[in-house]
C-alpha cells in the first residue's frame, strides 16, 4: 500500500473512530495509534477538534432540569411496579413447608 493510500486509510480509520475516542471506548493501543495519526495529520486534527468542541457545547448547554414533581412520579411509578412484581411472584410461589418439593415416599 502506498503512502497516500495508507494516509487515506488512516484518516478514514481515525475519523470513523472519533466518537469512540471521545467517549473513551478504545483500547490504550488504539488510542495511541489515533493520537499519533492526529499529531501528524492537520485535517484530521481539525475535524477532531471540531467534534470535541461540539460535544462540549452540547454537554454544557443541553441540560434540562427535571422538575422535582416529575422525578417523584417516576420514582413512585417504579416503586409501584416493583411492589406489583413482588406480589405476583409471591402469588406464584408454592405454599407449605415442602415448597413444591416432590412428595416424600414411605414404604409401609
């Protein structure tokens, strides 16, 4: 593979993995490879910088405060769902000391 083809491949690979890089989802080895590529490739570094800045802006400015009433309704709903599930399981559980075990066999 020629230098130009290798550079195009490296750029495609680096840009393909940019979000994984920003999210910290790459192995140390892969991160180092991409960092080395960015050190020597100003177009990719520029794109990386744009994506990192965009992500920072979205993170900083796109935070909606959830009203406390909504939080409480969600918590109540989850607790109700949990209680309902527990009650259903209790109804399905076998009763008695044997707990559904096979009947004891007696010879006699």
